C-alpha cells in the first residue's frame, strides 16, 4: 500500500462506523439532528400534531374540575402546616 492509499483508508470510517457529524458551521461534535436543534416554530408544529393525534386516539387525558381541585389540594397540603 502506498502512503496515499493508507491515508485515504484511515480517513474513511470503517464498516459500522458513521463519519463525524458536522452541521457545516465548522464546529466539530455538533449536530443539526434532533428535536432540540429544530426551529421553535417547527417544534410547535410537531408537538401540536402529536397532541391532536393523542386526542383523536383517546390517549390524551383531560382533567375534570374535580380532578384538578383534588390534585391542587394534594400538592398544596404540606405548605399550610407550620
């Protein structure tokens, strides 16, 4: 193997490895993937669609007034005792 081909082999990821990620800004180790790196408006769109889907499928929970009252009483119960 020549020096040129050895160098080329070292720079290429081996099988099963992924190349280092870069978002094009020159910073190594950063990524433009994932929910946190998205534009806030895009995050809101995705979350909104998820909420609508949960309600349509019956998996979303909505508190009744009584449930909310009980939850509030339980969470505040220890605060008034002195």
